[in-house]
DNA sequence: GTTACCATTGGAACAAGTTCCACTACATTG
DNA sequence: CAATGTAGTGGAACTTGTTCCAATGGTAAC
C-alpha cells in the first residue's frame, strides 16, 4: 500500500541505511545523495510509519489518562490542561472514561502497559495498595492528579485546608448553624474519591475549633449531582432550626442547594449563605461564592511531570500542592439574625 | 525487559508457531502442549505486545477524534457518546483538541494516517475540498459529527429546520420583534463551523414567511461565548425599539442574554423571551426554553458508523439527520404588548 | 508391508523501521 | 609508497508477533 523505506531505497538506488540516515538527519550523508533521497521521498509521498518506529523505539508518544465522569466541569478543565501540554510536546492523549467500578478496575489493570502508552495520568482515582505495586512493576511513569498515594507523584490541593478555609469564612461571617453537603461514602468508596471527605474533615475541624456543635442533621451526603444535593438541602432547610449557611463540596452540589432555596422561596444570601467548590464556569454567572482550585493548571502540571519522567527524569514521588483561593461573590453574607 | 513470545517458546520447549497458536486459540495444538505453554505464560507473566500485533495486523484499535473547543458542554457530551461506544468495542479514543486554525489544519493533515488510528471522527469541523480529497486518499474511515461534507458520512441535525422551529415558536407566541444572536463569520470561517449560520438561515426564513422585517440591529454576531453574547444582547436591548424575543444559536449564548437582561433590570419572559439551543445541563436549572439536540447519541452513532466501516462495511457517504425537539421552559411567553 | 493421510509441530519469512558492522574510496601522514 | 584514517555507503540483524510451508510421527487403509 503505502511506500516503505525499502521502496525509497530501491527507487533512489541507495541502501536502507542511507535512507534512514537522511530521515534522521545524520550528517554522514553526502549532499548529493541526501537530495536524491529527498526527491524520491517527495515523489513517492513516503511517510515513515509511526507504528514501526514505535515498535523499535519502544515509545508510543502517547499518554493515557484515566478520568472518572469526564463530563464533570472540573474533570474537563483538567483534561484541557493535560491535552494542551501534551499536544505542545507532540504527544497524543488517549482518554479512558470511568463511570463504574468494573471499568475503573479494568482500566487500572489494562491501561498501564508499555506497549499502549509511555505514561499514565490518573484523575481523582487513587490506586489501592496492590494496584500501586502493580503500577511500580510496569516501570511506567504514573502521575496522579487531584489525589495522592504513597510512592507515587501527585498534583493536588490541600482539601482539608480548603475545607477549613470555606468553613472559616462562614464562621467569621457570624454563622453558627452551618451545614455541609458532600459525596456519600458508599459512592466515593467505589472510586476511592477523597476530596469530598477531606473537605468535610476541614469543615469539622473549624466547627470544633469554633466551639460549634457538629449536628448530624446538618451534614448531608449523596451521589455527586445537582439533583441529590437539592434533595439533601431541602431536608436541611425544612428543619425546625435550619442552618444559616451551607458549604458544598462542589459547585455542582452548590447549584442543587440554590435550587432548593428557590423551591422553598428562600433568598440567597438573606436566608442562606452558600459556598461552593471549584469555581466552575457557571459559578460567576450565578454569583456563587466558592473555593477556586487551579483545574487547568493541575492537568498541565501533571502532564509536565509525566513528560519529564518519560524523558528519563525520576523525580521523588511527592505530592505537589497547588494553592486554592476563596472567590467571594454574592451567595455569602452574615446571617440574618446577626 | 518483558517476556517475548520467543522466551515463552524456549522455556516451554516448543516452537514459535505453537505459542502463537495457543495464543490465538487455534485447535491445532495438543491439549498437553497447550497446557505446558499456558503454564509458562503464567509463570513468566507474559503479555503479548499490543505494538507488535498492531504492526502485523495494520490495525491500531484506536479511533482519533478531532474536536474544537472540547470544554464546550455540547462537545463534551458528544465525546462521551463516542468514548462509551468505542470502549464497548475495545477501541481506544485519542482526542485532539482544536482551538486555533493552525492546530485545525495540522490535525487534518497529520491525524488521518493508518499508522495512527483505524478511523477518524471529526466534530463540527467540515473539511475543505482539498482536504476531503486527501482524506479519501488515506482510505481511512472518516465520519463527521455535527457537520457534513459531500462524499463523507455525517451525523448531524437539520440546523436550518431547527432554526425555523425555534423562530416559529416565537412568532406563534405573537412576537414581532425577534432578534438573533449567533457566531461571527470571521470566527466560524476559521473552523468552517456551519451550525450557527444555518440556524440563522432558518431564522430568516421564518421571519420572511411571517412577513416580518429582518432588521440588522436585531442580528448580533460574535465569538461563541457568554460574555460576547451578553454584550451583543445589551446593545440590542438598549435600542429605542428593542426586540421582545431573542433566539440564541446556543445555550451558552442564551446565558449571556440572560445576564444582559439581569444587568438591565429586565425580567424574563415578561420583557424578553429567550430560546437557546442544545439543552445543556444547566438549561433546566435556568428554566431556559431551548432546542434539544441528541448530543450523546450523535457521538455514539458516529462511533458506531466508524466501527462498522473499520469492520469492512462501506456505507454510502450520506448524512444522517437526528431529530431535534423543542423543550419549553419558563424563558418564553407571549410579548407583553400582546 | 506399503502407501496415504492427518494431526501436530518447528521455524523461516515478513511487517517497517533502526542500529551497527563491514566495506569502499579517497585523503592524509610518516 | 605504504600505512592509517575517515567520510560515505550498503545491508544484515534486530524489535515482536503472525503466517505459512515443510517436516515429523503415527494411524489407517489396501
């Protein structure tokens, strides 16, 4: 079908090695020979097979990314950072979308293989102990984004501190009855998601430090989604003594809380202050106070780490923490009673 | 490094062909030999190289997708449909994100190569005449999603009819001063985007059929984004005789219009009716009336077509049109004067 | 006792590049 | 003038798995 290096060699009346040298810009070719080979290459529309090169070099120039629920705005933004960085270095991005435990396990087992990719990025999916061992056995570079695991590189934020930041903001506004809405254990356990749990830890730290009671009724956990958060917030707001502020583990969930207030005819922030997390695109439009984390940058940084490891560097397996930032908009205010 | 088929053959004391036959489930191996080979394979943790297999078979089990601005909700949803379908058939998805004319051209030139992928899906990016010829020359299966081109398969919607549907809805509500906000030519031309333009065509058809004047001041074109739409809508709404309804070529742009009404203290739909396009996730929350198109399905269908072509089928190069649906929510009503 | 046939097996050739050794000229050095 | 050096070149060997032809051993039929 397509012309091969042998076709070129034959047509140009030279040896295989000479064509290869021309292709690889070796100086050990006379100008006349080089030109003749280049002419034939142009004439035959010869393009070296990426495949054969890959087989020889043992490098695929491909990075695999395993991402859960890649329609989530936060995941997308990270992927964008990854793609931009990889494309800038001539690397391809293969995406594996995980939406079930089976698929997660299958990806962790099958994707990290040297004949598939040169490195693996995993978003929000920390591997278990045995999986970490298996990853090490492959000798492939692995970088975690938005999560961490011992012995592996990671790029993430300090979710506990971020949770404290959000909660402290509400406490300092004068709120005493503060709620939290995050992901349900049963669901995060499936994928080992930790962000929501850690933000919740930060939430509790601040409440306790402020001498505020942690009321179970003010803590709602459900599947990560607008609808579930809406239901949870509704319950909370219908309590005899409802919270005056709620911290949501994500903007998506904050959106559900906003819906619930609307359903009940409540006003934000007069009746309820809301803080979200991520600062997704729509947050600005909605005037949502939120904790912004560098999503694009986390992906870009993770991709840079992978590329440097592919290039042979072996950085220490530490977790890099990117800074978060509180973005104050209209959804937070002192409580009405204050 | 990793064990090869030769290592297995040597350790099992059999020939290369025998190991290959075991791997390929050939019946021409005695049970005893098969078991011995399988034992050695397990012992050496041998895994066949995907790479070498690819070189032999000439198949990469990979489909490339070229997508513009893949953070857009509509593109993401299509990608999700593509990924789900490909993963279900053991195919990998390589994503190329296009955000500039250079990158678009580079992708169209370099991605469709047999040694990179078995097929190419292109979202919203119709190739030009010379590029179509080049695509045909590669013999690679190509399917367009959300666009069409002669000689190529496509999966899209009838954007003109959809534009008519949206506009007719406004006309039938009694609106006489109807605006349109869509993508600027200068920007769509870069990528050959056609959706906005065609929806605008439908818009004009209906206005003319209804005997309504097409006023240039009621037609705004800008870069596809919330902010740009907001600016355009603001201008329109500040006219001495502003439109009583606006049709936006996308929900993202409809969002900008919503923002503009809010900026000006106007109420939707009392002062202004708005119809968007796509029915993205947030549209429901915002109560936006919109034209829903099957995004996930378009990706899934495109992927199915590619897979069937990879399997050897050569369907006629026709464009499949998926149905659209008007989703009526709270952002549309008869004009105040009616 | 042959001949015929089949199940089973081994391994060369191949896919499309890269690497590297060997060889040819010609030039420089002693 | 011989010895050494080197730029330029050719092509075998190699990467890993598949394909296919040839060969083996044994059984069955005549």
